[in-house]
C-alpha cells in the first residue's frame, strides 16, 4: 500500500512539474526556453510530458478555431468595404494627377522666374562677399605698389619701412589668399634686393670718394692755409757773424759779428689761419621726404660753377653722404649693422692703402707731392666727417689705427722721395707743403709730431743742397777775383764798400784818398752770399713751431758747415793754386791759422765738458760733448784732403796732442779736489773714444799707431789707476821697459790724493769695516812710496 501511495505521490508531482513547464513554455521567450526543455529530457517522464504537450496543443487549436469562426463575418465585410475604397482611391489619384499636370503647366514660368531670382540672389551675395574681400586686399595691393615705386625710384629706406608695415600690419589680415602667400614668400627677396641695391649705391659712393679725394683734400687745405712765421726780434735773437774758417763759436756769441743786420733785414710776413668748421650735419633718421635726386646722388656734388669770389666750400659741402647714411640705417633695421660696419671699414682700409701709395715720379715736381697730400687729406676729412655724423660706423680707435698706418707710410714715402731732390727751392716748397698738410690734419685732431720731426730731417737735406749750391757760388766768386786790394778814391766809394761789408779799421779811416781795403772784392761778395744763405735757412725754419733757441741752433749749425766745409774747401783750393800769386810767408800764415783755429775749436768743445767727479755709477758710453767733438774733427779732416799732405798731417797731429794735453789738464786741475773711481771710468771711456778716432786714420799718410801715441800718457795713467797696478809701477819705475814709463810720479800722486780724500769723506763708517781700512792703508802706503820716488828723483 505504501508503495502504491508513493507511486501516486510521485505521479502527482510529475504532473505538477509538467504543468509548470508547459506554463513556462507558453509565457517565456523562445530564446530562453532551452534550459526548460533540457530539464524535460533530463527527466524520466519524457513520454508523459509529450502526451500532455500534445493535449495542450489540441486545446489551443480548438480555441483558435472558435475565435476565427466568431470574427469571419466581420473580416468578409471589411474586405468588401476595402474593394469599394480602392475604386474611389483610383478616381482620387486620377484627379490629383490631372491637377498636378495642370499645376506644373501653369507654374513652369514661375519656376523659371524663381530660378532666375535664386541665381540673382546668389550673385548678389557673391558680389557683396567679393567687395568685402577686395576692401581687405586693396590696402595690401596699394602698399605693395607703393613699395615697388619706392624701390624703382631708389628710395630704399622708405621702401624698407613700407615693407615692414606690409608684413606686420596688412598681410596678416588676408594671409589665406594665394597672392598674399606669394608676397610673403617674396619679402625676404625684397629685403635682400634692398640690401643689394643700397650696397651698390655705397660702392658707387666709395668709388666716387676715392676718385675725388684729391679735390676734397685740396678744398680742405685751402680752408686751412699755412701761417707764415714772422721773424720777430724776440724769437730770433740777432747773432753776430764772423767770417773765418771756424765760423760760429758754440759758447762765445760775442765773438760773432753783424748777424744783427742779417736777421733784422729779413721781411716780416703774417697771415691768419681760418678755423675749422664745427657745424657737422647730423643725419635725420626720418628720411621719408628724401628727394629722388638726392637718393640717386653718387656722393660728389658739383661745385665747379661757383663764383671765384664766394667762400671756398667745405669738404663736407662737396660730398653727399646720404648713401652711407641710408645704407647704415637699412642694415641696422635689417639687423646686419655689424656686417655693414665691417664691410665699410675693410673697403676704406683698402682705399687708404691705395691713397698712401705714392707715384714713382712724385719727387720730380711739386704737383706730384701736392696731389699725394690732397688725396691723404681728402681721405681723412671724409673719415672725420663720418666719425662725427654717424654713431659707431667708425670710432676713434679705428681712425687712430688708420692714421698711425698713414703717418708711418707717409713719412717713409717722403723720406725716400725727398732724398732725390737736389734743388733747394723744390725742397723749400716741399717743406711748406708738408707744413700745410700737417697743419690741416692737425686742425682735424690728428697728431702730426712725426711730420715735424721728419721736417727736421729734411732740414738737414735742405742744408746739404744749399751747401752744394753755395759751393758753386763761392767757386765762381773766387775764380773771377783778382786777389788784389780794393782801391777807393772817394768817400762814396768807401761807403759803398762798407755797406756791402761792415769792415771797421780806424787806421784805414784816417788815411786820405785814394786808399785800399786790405782785402779783395771776393770778401764782400762772400759776405753777402753768407747773408743770403742765412736768409734761405730762415725760410726753412718758418712754421716748424721751433723755439728761438732751436732756430738759432739750426742756423748756427748750417752756417758753421758753410764756413768750415764749403767756404774752407773753396779757399783751400785757391791756396793750392800756383798761379794765385800768394807769397810763401802768406802760405805759412794760412797754415798756422788753420792749426790755431782748430785748437781753439777744440777748446770751445772742451768748455762744454761737465763731469760729475763724485759719481758712483759706471758709465756705458762716451760723453756727448766728446762725441760731438770727434764728429767735428772727422768732418773737418775729411775736407782736408785738398790740402797738401804735410799740412793735413800736421794739423791732425797738432789737434790730437792738444786734445790729449787738455784732457790731462782737465783731470789734474786744482778745482777738481776729489774724484771717484766711477768718474775715472767715465773719463776712460772718453779717452777710448779719442783713441778709436786716432786709430781710424782721419788723415792718410800716418804710420800705424802714430796718432795713438798722442794719448799714450793718458792711457798709461788711466790703466794704472783702473787696474790698480801699483806693485808693477813701483817695482819697474825708472827702467826703460817699464809698463808705465810715461806716468810721472807727481801726476800719479796728485790723482791719488784726489781719490784718497774721496775715500775718507764718503766712507764715514770706513773705520768699522776691515776692507775699507785695508784700502785706506794701501792708498797711504802707495802715496808714501810715490813721495819717496819724487824725493829721490829731485835729489
């Protein structure tokens, strides 16, 4: 029973489960029915479920059939009504089609009109948009057209400003148009074109400046004429003139006569110098209004048609610097100022080298020098103006560097070319031109001291050319002279000769007429020529900014050479002639006069000696006065070649002996109470200079070392003291082979006493130093032995 009950319970559960599954199948979406069906197939009551499923399907089919039967009549009625509606719809369609056809026919013209209106509205809208765009593009095109016009008329700086406005203001507003892109692409090219064109104008300017530098320089030098020096009594003190073979004395001006009249008769000329123009024109950066004519100007203005009576135009008036200013500002705006400055300076340096290269034949005429100077002045006037009217294009360091180079090259060129000048008049004209050149550049702030130093060199050359000229004049005068006293028969004739040569002789004045002067006609002629020579020397000293002392020294030196060399040679040649008629007593007198005057000249130089006898420094060169004396002796003996050999040799030996004796006296004179070893060393250098002069053979004909014997006493004395070789001197004294045979013990003792006093006074602590005490004892011992030698010699 229980088993039956359990079976019935299971059957009920299965039926309930199947019922649930069927409800789930009916209510669930078919996509989710898979798990439900799987549970059926997984169970064991598959057949029973299929039966229940079939039963359920049949129930649903019966319900569907019942529903269809209930609604069939309504469906039939609906179909019938629908068929009726189809007929009416066809009629309506036909009416609509007919109405549409009529409407299309009637509205065809309207459609055409509307289409035309549509096109007109579209065109109007396009035109309006085009006008708006053109209003934006038109200023761009106008600016571009303005830019091309400015470039065409070479107004480069305004063109550059227009280009800047075009690029930064106008083009950004219409940058999407293709023609604007073309313009933008062309802007760098236009800038380069402006740079190239402005640089081309600058090159034309530089070339024109190079060609016209001489004109600019000529104008500048006309504005600054040289001031002729007035020979004033306070600046050129009168110096008397002495007509003798030894000429001016370096110390005794009172011995020279009659130079007063020579200088006082010199004409006095004065003029005023025009000052430099200070008004430099500062360039205005706003050059929009620059005229096309000035834009195209190459740099040089035409001044040839100006009236002669008008003021001479300034150098800046001759030159239009606008190409430089424009190019400078253009490159500055374009950020390439440094490139422009380097290019300008490089080109001007090249031009400077060309200007400073003198022509090979410059020395032939004064015009050659003048053109050379004009070009240099013109170059630096332009650079000076550029310095003052531009900010940094050139600076003072650059100008100074150029001027230093120019000064060195100019001085070198003038040294070379002036050395070819043999005409004193040309040399004098050249000097005046150099002074004008220097003064002009000095006005512009350039240092010209080297030029004036070089003029001092040219002065020596000028003196040489004068000496050559006057040598011929003296020779002509002496050749035409009869060497007879000048006879005068009346007071007028006497005054005429005195006017030519201020000769004073009270005995001659007392003599009655007719009477004779104690000289021939060549004396007043030579005197007048000497005055003319001094006039010529004075002319050269003008404008050299020399003091009166320097002018006096220059004239003294030149006149000294004229008398001691030129006139002396001429007179010596006359004396050597056999047909002059001079007596043997006159020849001997002339020779003695040579010896005497030569020794007097040596004494004059020795008076310039200024030894510091108490110096402790060891010198390195001979004294200046002795160097000048030796130079004088060399030049004097060089012209003695025309004298008889015996006369020249005697004069040379006499001069050397006199010089040696005078130096010995100078060393031993009582006024020199003390001297140091340093002073003795300096004196030894002077004696060595004398010995070298004697060894050089100033006059031919001497045997070897003959002239040096004149200085043997000095040499042995100085060697004894400098080497301090007293043991040898004291041991060998009196022997024929003694090393210091020419040293007198009295002389040695005198000199030793001077050194002993110095040793005692200059060494206040000598008593505390063993070496000084030993040295002092040695000096005392040597002095004692020298006194013994002197005593034994006298006994």
